[in-house]
C-alpha cells in the first residue's frame, strides 16, 4: 500500500518551522551572555542559531498556505516530531561550541534538557562558560512549558493513557484541537513566567549568586534538575536555598490548569483537587517516614533530617533530580524507596514526568470497584473522577499506559544489562530516563555519579527512553503502526 | 551546617586512621588523591588518570583526568557522615596510601566501578573485579584509548612545555614555601594568574620537584 500524506501535514511542518524559529531566537540569549562575558563560545551559538533559523524559516514559508486545521493523525505527528526535531537542533550549540562533546553527548544533553530529565554528561560545570550553562537551563525551561501545553492541550485531545478525563467540555463536542486554547495558553505562559521570576528573586534573597539564581529558577520550575554546579545543590550548602528550591519543585509539579483557575479567583477548585491533595499528602507522609529513618539510623536532628529527606524525596517524585546529598548512602531501605518513587511522577498538566498521580488514583478507583463487585456482582457502580465518569475505556487506557511503562522498563533493563551495565545501574537508568527524573542509583549514575561514564550505545538507549517517556509512549508508538501512514 | 573536625592523629605509620566528620572539608587533588587537613592521601590500590591527562575517543581527546577528579569530588561533597581513611603504607615523600570510605562506600571502588581509575597490580581481588566490570561495560576511560597513568606520568616528566590547560599550578612564595594547587583550591585562580607560577599536569611530578600541598604536615 502506498504511503500518501494525510490531511494536516502542511500544518505540522508549518508549526515545526515556527518552533525552530523560536528555538533559533532562544539561542541568541546565551549568545548575548557569552558576548557580555567576553567568552568566544558566542560563535557557536551564532552558527547554531543561523542553521536553525534557516530551516525554520524555510519550513514556515513553504507551508504557510497549507496550514489549516489539525487532523487527529496530524496532531500525533506534530506532538512527536516537535520533540524529536527541536531536540536535534537544540544539540547544535553543544556540538558546535568548543566543549569537546561527541555528537552522542551533545544530543544526549539536549534531549535530557528538553524532556526536563536532567541526566548530564557534562563534568566541570563549576568552570563551564556562562552561555553553555544558560543554554542547558533555558532548554529545560522551554521544555517545561512545552510539556505543560502538550499535557493540557494535545494529550487530552489525543486521549493518551486516560488523559481524555482532562478534555474540556468544548473539545468533547468538537473535533477541532484548539477551540479556546489560545487564551488558555497565554495564561499558562504568563503564570509560568511569573513563577519563574518569583523563584529567581527568592533564590537571590536566599543567598544564591544572581546567575545561579536565574539558572536554578529555570530548572526548578521546569522540574528539570540541571544545575550550574557539579555537586548540584550540595555545592551551595544552604538550607535557605534548599527550602526555596523545594517550593519551586512543588510548584512545578502541580496541575497548571489549577493555577489558571486560582488566578481567575477559583481558589476552592485548587484546594479541592484530588490530585493535588493525594500528591501533597503522599509527599508529606513519605518525607516524615524517611526523616524518622534518618534520625534513627544516623542520629540526625529532626530539622536536619526532615529537610534532607523532604528535599531529596520531593526532588525525585517531582522528577526534578536535584541532590542535596548522596541519599544512596542512607541505607538499603532508603535506596529501595528512592527506586520505587522514581516512577511515581507528579500531577498531570505540570512539567513533571513519571506515571502521574491521577493514573494511580484511577487505578485505585478501578480496583476498589472491582473488589466490591467480587462480593456484590449485581451492583452497578458508577465511579467518578474530577466530576467525570470513569468509563471502562478510561480504565483500559490507564492500564495500557502502566503496562507499557512497566514493559518498557523491563525491556530497557535487559537491553542495558546486555550492554554490560550492572543490575542497579541498568534498572535505575531505565527508570530514571523513562520517568524523566535524572539521577539513577549506584556509584556510576547515582546522585554522586555522572552519565558521561556510559558508553555511546547506552546513551542512545537512554535518550530514546527519555523521549518515549516524555511522549507518554503512545504518541511515539502510533508512528510505528503501518496503518497510521495510510490515507 | 556545623563542621566538627575529628582528627585522630596516630604516629605516621600503617594502621593510622584519619577521619573527618564532614567529608566536604577534604580537598580533592585529583582522581585518586585528596588532602584531609595536613595529610595528603592517595587512594590505596588504584591509579586514576593524572589531572592533565587526556584519553582518546574516536578523534576527540577528552579530559579524562579532570573527569576522574570531578567524580571523586562529587562523591565527597555529596557525602554525609564521617570520611574515614585507614592508612596502608607511607610513600617516601610522606603521601599516605589509604583505604577511604564514606560509611560502607569505598571511594577506590567507586572510582573503579565508574571507569575512572585502573586497579594497581597488587590491589585486592575485589578491586580487580570492580575494574573488570567497568572494563566489560566500557565505562569511563574503558570506552577510550588511554596511556596507563604510570607511563603517562613518566612521559609528562620528560615532556618539554606543559599544556596550558592543565589545572595544576605550583609556586614558590616569598617565605620560601613551595606549594601546588589544583582547580578545586580556592586559591587556584589567584595562583594561576601569577606569572611566577608553573604549570604541572601531574601532582606526582610536582611533588618530585619539591612542591607540597598548602598546609601539608611535612614531618612527624
């Protein structure tokens, strides 16, 4: 069967073109910083910006007359291709600058940045050029808002893994993707910008140097986890900084739709949101238990134990990936806990990765219903979530997602083991990249480790896993189905 | 963070235990050496690439020596609880070869398992197994071509003119003291800017020329 383009392909290329133009403009920011600091790397940014702008403008011009609506399949293609294409071009400054990075390393770092994973192959961050550091952080920040828009606009429309529960009323009735979206997106971006600015100021007040404050504001609100220091947050040795970043990570992992509602005066919806309540309650309980463990096993004081436990736990659950210390030294129970929480994830409609809280809530609702039906088979239940019915289709979608997640985790672990990694490194590398967290476990890629040590084949596997997880599996997998490409 | 430094200073002999409560108080010299107060310690049983050493991957000569140093530093800065070093033997120039651990974590094993060091010929069997695992998985230096650190040091000693990028500087001060500094020392940038300072690419070679670490206790 011949492959013929389907409707909406022109829109996809048009949108990609604009994304590249925006990316090229973003490259001018680190260029300016390098110029200001008299660092010669600005040339690499100029070249990268030029190349990216060239392709972007070419795409926009070539398809401006064909940009009409977005069909379902075109929406899938746009979602997946926007990540793949922008990651490739985002890697150009890393590859073209004077950093001695192989093409694999450049792409790994770019993908890790855009998917807000935060695994890094760079050592010597403390002395890295300012433009380079800023580009890493800026990419995470841009990736963060991209994730929010994707999660709030595209994924519900595409009904990915149960996300149809978050479709707005209007999109339920129409087949169009973007009926009321423009205003909504504008508000999202405004809130994102405001929170970033707030964090940067707070970090400065907490004692962080201005350049570091801006970079960490970018990477904390995006729950990305890149730092300007090799030793991550431990390098700052400041409780005030840790507290501000803790707040930043939490803010980044809550549903942004609720922020929009909060800003419009609908505060009760924010505090009544079940995802938010479940998420915060879980974090509080887990932090308290972990802090208790630290007090008992290491004799730490309550305040110190709670901050250490909460910071690192929240960092992993929100899929940020900062470390204030090496928690793999906290004993086997703590290491097991950190492995388990790696995949939980944040709230949907945020920058966080992982399985996501709402999917656990749905599965809990479904399991509870099933349990009751075991001894009351004639009972007809009508479970609801966020005011909408939890249909069989939703449950299947969530179960399929979780199945794919766990299945991918297993396949990746075996693949990484076959490439020579030990079990702890393989299991944690697969988990951390699929869930877009950042650090793994063990001496190689744990919080004190670095992904630079891994061989190129392993890096390719891991960056693919980052994209697979970020695109919530289905968005990428549909492209591999032959029927997707037939008219 | 309160830093209380416990220094159990026995006589300078094998069996001596050097311990600090806050690991980040230790100064990293390179991928297999650190300084705890006045003692310079080389991690027993391993040899990491020298600070100025590069390894070759395809046509990229990457700074594996620096990477090894950064890795060691990261483990130390992010560690909590006592850093404890048990001296195994003393070199003629006063450097103590010791097994250093953060709790149960042997720093030498960490460097070996990350592919950031090679095991010495007389290293314990466990160390050689760690090296073998990293080599099999092609981690760190094992996915590159590199000159064994011992041979690299000798070549560096004979080389005329040091690569400007080596992050180790030595200087004789007005009082006659001769000290070497690495990029992790707060004084490094100031010393590097001093036209009288000399570039070294290996701490061992700096020591052979008579330089010592600032604050190093020279005789017991």
